[in-house]
C-alpha cells in the first residue's frame, strides 16, 4: 500500500493533513515557552532510537511520532520570550499557501512545470523591483539571503571580467585574482563565503571602516577604492548592508551609491533584514538610495513574516542576469517561446515560494505587512528606552531596525564578570526553555542580543525576559567562581526562575 498523493488517496491526504493541522494548532495555542527545555542527550537518544530500516508504521503513527519527537521540542518563534535570531512568526495566509506549494509541488524552473506559477513569481519580482525603485528590474526567488548574495557577487564578478576584456582560460583566472569585494566587519558572513565559492583570492574581501554604529563610511570606501586601484586590484563590488544582522543599522546607501557611481563599481545592497522597509508606511526613507544599487537581496522570510524559504535577488537591469543562463535541449532550449525562470536561477528544480508572499500581500495588503514590521521597530525603540533607564543594564549602541544589544552589569559586577555572564546567561535561559536570547561580540565586547520580529509582543513581555536575565545573572554571580559554574547543577529552582515567571506578563 503506497501513500503517494494521487486521485485515489486525495481523501486520505485531506484527513491526514487535517489531523496534523488540528494537533499543531493545539500546540501553538498552548505553547508556554519558546522551547521545552529537553536535554540534548535525551533528544539525541530519542532520535537515534527510531528504526529507519524497519517496515513502515503508517502515516498516522509516523506523524504522531514526529509530534513527540520534534514538534513538542521545537523552538517557537511566535512565543513572546523568543528574542534570539532573525526568525519571524509567520503569516497565516502564507502558511496556508505553503500547503498548496508542497501538495501541488510545482517547479519554477520552466513554464511547462508551473504555468501561472511562473507568471506569479514574475509579477512579484517586478513588484519588488518597483518598490525598490527599479523601473526595468528583474530577478528571481532564491533559497535565502546567502544564495541571493552569492548570485549577486557572481553577476558582479562576470560584469567585472567583461569590463576587463572578457579574458579566457588562464588569463581569466589571473584577472579573477585581482578582483576585490568591499564590505564592512558587520556585513553578513555570506559575503566571505561567496568570495571563497567564486574562486576569488583569499584576500579578496576588503573591510572598509565604519562609524560607531558599524555603518560603512563613504569617505573610507572612496579611499579604499583609490588605494586598491593604485595597487593593481580591480574592485568588482561594494556590499552595503540595509540592516546589519547584529546591529540592525543601515549603511548610508545614497552616499555609498555616489561613491560607487563615481568609481564605476557594482553596488550590491544586502537588505535581507531591512527589506520590510520597502512596505513600511512610515520608515521607507531609511533605505532611500537603494534604487541606485545594481542588485538587492531581500529576505521575505525575515521582515515579510514568510515561512522559510522565501527570498529574492533583484537586479536593476535584467540584462545583468544573462551570465547565469545555460541552455539544455531537454529544458530550456534557446528556441523556446515559453517564459522560464531557470535562465535566471542558480537552482534548477525550485520551490514555488512566491505563492506564500502572493497570498500574504493579497490577504493583508502590502501596507499590512509594513505596519506589522513598523510595530516591531516601535517595540525596539520602546525596549531601548526602557533599558536606557535601568542602572544595571549597559546598552550597546542603538538600532535603526529591531535588535537590542546589552549587558547585565549590576553594581559590584566587574567587566570580566559581565563578559562571562553573557554566554552563561544565554545558555541557562535556553536550556531552561524559558527564554531564548542571542549573544554576540561587538567591538570585542560580548553582549546579549534581542532580535525583535514579533509584532504582537509587548514591552512588558520583553521586560519580563530582562527580569529573567537579571535573576539568572544574580544566581550565577552568587556562585563562588563564575568560571567553574556547573550549569547542569543550576536548575531552574536553584536560580529561582520559578518565582520570576513569564506568566504574569502574558
Ligand atoms: C540573514 C542574513 C543573510 C542570510 O540570509 P539567509 O536567508 O539566512 O541565507 C544575509 N545578509 C544579512 C544582512 C542577513 O541578516
């Protein structure tokens, strides 16, 4: 008995998926913390115990098993105490559309595998290009910002090599060795990774100086471009970030565009985080100048509240996508009149992620999405304001989007202790399941990080997590030597977290 989705099994499919959705809705409605707090060893044993070579147990049993094994211990991005990474709670219309995406299973490489799917993706690419301010833009949906950045730099590399006279063979390899990409220390690590994948020299990514919020300094960029050219290097792209992952700060796009235009260098704007500003009713001005970029990365799965994956690379001039195109007789021969997206993509078989965004825009309106992102940014401003008042919290800089960087440093706590508390606090909270915060290092100094992306979270709920951080920090500081704290021994009871409770704030 197979369980392949066909005419014969359509009714079973409806029943099984219906059951899964009911069970999941029950969990989502009753989640009380971002994570169950299960120990990793226990989860490892539970996963290892499942026999993968035995006979099947049937769909119903398999899904019930998954509910116990995974869903019960999932990390819930919609929980108000989930404040760690750039993960958003997801829009209901997008999740519903996701059901269509996998059941129909269209593949967006060619028209004959997707029909209006290709046309819908094209409309959304055009729509996004329009929001950026590209009159004749084009692009393609990708698996994420990492892939979008890789593709942008690949296109920039090809443009630079074309400008260098399209050398071939060994001469191309030699010309490639001269290429450099300019970014900052706050650019996403996919820039470095892309340079490696693209076969650039190991010193190809040059970091440009930035201001006190980590934003690229246009004068420093100009000086670097001049110095690099004088040294015989060939700048192939400048990567500006519209919303740095750690700090949520936006490089000065207009001024950087000015420099790039003057020096004829490809400007790529990595707006993986800040792309929600494209639909913000109040803050679109923060990314003015983005229309002067030659390529832009947008991650709808960050600030458009889309389920993973949903991302795109958008270029100002569709002709820039040409180097990606290869033609296969069986797929997209040159003499084919049908539209296809595979010519523009690094992938071949590709998910119809665009449908989720389409559903969301139609259901909520672009303004509705932007207003939700605005609420998140307002919340970040409120949290900054509240923490600035607290004498036991050191805020680290400020944000233009929705991150909050800070350290807990009560009176009498040394710098070294405050440094040490960061990682310990994050870990105790994560392992307890009560709150999920991130940690990072800014200018050599460890700090905790909130990344706010839930428009329904309130200031009180965030401040309740700050209270958990205080309670955890105090309990850790009470331990004799921070360096030998046995975290396993610090149970929730031991640090009094039971008494702090998030419930009051819910
Ligand atoms: C998240 C992020 C990326 C990577 O995007 P993925 O979707 O995780 O691949 C790239 N750049 C910035 C600025 C990001 O915040």
